[in-house]
């Protein structure tokens, strides 16, 4: 299943509720995932991953204030 996401920009959510975003899923094996950001290269065990989201479009933030 994760092999289909290779080369795509994804966000990885971990079991401890932390996440890693703005990186590319480079390689997938049966035990580890290779994930690269601009600053680091991570080898993440499959057993620590809760979910993976594909980043398709950046969300537009709501305006704050009382503009007219």
C-alpha cells in the first residue's frame, strides 16, 4: 500500500501523536520507510507509523480580524 506513495510529498503521523511533514517518501520496505525533508533523512520503522497523509494542496488559512 505504501509503495504507491513513493516519490510523493506526504505527512507521517506517529503512534505518539507527533508528526513529520513537508517531506518526500523515498523508499518503502517491509520494515522501514525512508523519508527525506529539506533538512534531514529519516529511516522510520513501519511499526511506529499511525497514518500517512498525501499533501495535495496547501490549505488556505481563514482571515482573522474585522476587515470590511
